């Protein structure tokens, strides 16, 4: 898919200095990670859904694709270009991680908005890295992740995406996801 020559991971952006400014890889991939509403409602917007059959991975990308028509799938490797979004799924079609294509590599936020399972302490996530497409955070490794590529439709801005995610939050509330 991408250039497989050896490449050292490079830190592009240091982690946020406060929990209130932290964000996940999906917020970075959509370039909405600095939007005040996205940061304020981050846990609600980027929630994995609990269903009768288990945990369902984050549904924001499908919502932005099918309900808002803001994203389209790139089906041919030869069509991949800078700023396309790389989605990493496991064998069970669970979304693990996302990033953006840049110069044949992936740029993604590692960590973000996590809670220490033992202490309940808020943990500020790692920074933004440029890396080889198969070099993803260790927590997501196991079987080789499957990558899918999405493209933001021409003319759609980060503000449009942020607004779409706020609509997604409302949609989740209407579905009773938050009780």
C-alpha cells in the first residue's frame, strides 16, 4: 500500500499539556482536534457503542460517510493521495486507529483521552507521529490490521466535519446511548 522502505517514526507534534486539550486519533484524522466543541464533548462523540452483541467500534466515520456524504471510500491503491484518511480495522471489523496520508506515510495521534484502568486517573495521550503505515501503537497490534482509505469530499471543511460530529453526538443522544 505505502512505501515499505525502512523509516524511523518521527514526532511531529508533542502531546497536549492538559487533559481538556487532549484528543484521540479520529479527531486528528478529521482535523477537528482543535475545535472547542469537539474537545468539550470528546468522550460523547468518540464513544465505542455497547450493544447486545458486545462493543461496536466508533461509528462516526460511517455517519459522516453515509448520513452526511462528507467522506468517500478510496478503492484503488493507485488513487491514494495526501490527506486521505487511513482506517485500521482488526479481523472482526473493529476500528482500531486512524491517521492521515502524508508523503506515502501516515500521520496520526497516538493515545488520547484515556483513563488508567487501575486508578481512574486521566491520562494525557501521546503525540502526533509520522510513521510507516504498518507501524501503529502496540495496543492495536495482534493480527495484522486491515486498512481502508477514506477521502474527504472536495469542498468539505474541518468546520463542516466538526458540525457533522456534533450532529452525530445529537444522534447518539436520540438513540439513548447516554441513558
